[in-house]
C-alpha cells in the first residue's frame, strides 16, 4: 500500500465516521431540507370522519376558517375511521388516514407539521394520533418537528371557555330558562370520559337546565332523563355535543326509532326540539380549535 492510498483510506474512514455521528445526533437537517428550500409548516386536520354529506358542511366550515386564520399555508385532511374511509372510497372520494397523510407531507418536502385533532376530548383517537405523529418526527428523513394540537375540551380553562361560549352560540334564541337543553356527547371507555361529567357539573352551575349526556359513556341518557322528569321539564332542545351532526345526532338523538333520545323523552311527556348542527358548524367554537392550532404553530417555530 502506498502512502497516498493509506491517506485516502484514512480520509474515507473519517468522513464516514462524521456522517454517522451527524445522523446519530438527530441533526436538524435530518429531513434533507436546508432552511432556504424548506416548505411549511403544513397543517393536518384530523377527524373521525363522516359519510353524511350534510355533516360534511361542518368540515367545509373548519377548512375555510383555518385557511382564513393561516393564509397561504398548506391545509390537508385525514380521517381516523377506517370504515368511513372505505365507504367514501366506494363513492370515489379518497381520504387518507393520518399516517398516510403524514407520509405524503413528508414526501412533498414539508419539514414541520401541526396536526390538529378536531375531536371534542383527548380520548383514544387523540392519543393514537399523538403517538403515531410523534414517530414521524423520530424517523430518519422524517419531519424536523411535529406538534399535535389539543382537542376542544383539553383543560379546565378550555372547559370553562366552552361553558361560557356554547349557550349563546348554539342554543336557539327562542329557548326560555324553563326549557331544558340536552347536549349529546359521544362518550368513551377511555378515562377522558370523565370530561363529560365535568362539563355537566360546569353547565349546571352556569344554567341548571343545561344537561350533558353521552351515547357510549357517562353521564348516561337514563341519568339525564331522570333529572328532567324529576324537575318536571316540559320542553327540551336536543343538541349534538360532537364536532359534526352525523349518524349519532341523526339517529340516536333525533331519529324516529323508539330508542332515540327524542322518542324516549317524548314518551316521558317532554316536547323535543332537535337542533342538528355539529359544534364545528359554529364559528365561535371553531375559533377555539384555531386557538389551539396557533399554540401549535408557536411550538413549531
Ligand atoms: Co360512535
């Protein structure tokens, strides 16, 4: 071996060592973008999804509000529900899962992403999105930064704000104080189900005729119904306490089947007035998700 060859080998060895070290320390250029040609940040809006076209009005509204709040920024959507994605695909509407949407953003050269969970509570779906989105940050060649913004009811302050804003935004003006307002939350077996009971407590403190019940958790419909009957309520406004007025709102809340909340309350002698608009159709409440997104943007700076 000549002296020249040995020098070349040593140089090669050193260069290899240095580049390995750069990778191991999670170099800020891991995504392969220099600051100059960097795109972004991008926004990924994540929801359970809905296949009901009129409920999609809520999503169209959020989309418009987000684009207004973040002009020129890339805004994309992902649905967590596999069933709804499959159903929509059969109609030719292709929607991505959060993971596929993140992979596409990565491929398209974005290095920072704010993921906004459009859920009401930080339940199972939120935690799954959080776990998976953060893995894209750790991936070699992945994003430099991913921040998952919070759902609507994620802190005591956020809950108090909703209690303050929701009545004026969502309850029909013709409702009198003697009329009950029943909010139908989704409910879950996840611990965050307790948020609905907390909201019931907070609403009751603000207005003793606003009630919160859930389809799949607590408080249950039976608990709410017992309170209405005990108070001698004659009329109740039924509102979905979910992002969209989808299947649960149309069938479980306001459907004509004997087991809907409307039918069961009517049977108990209470006149029911369903209001089929999701929380995300009211801009005063959409603003709260947008505030969370603004917080996320600060974390991406
Ligand atoms: Co459900």
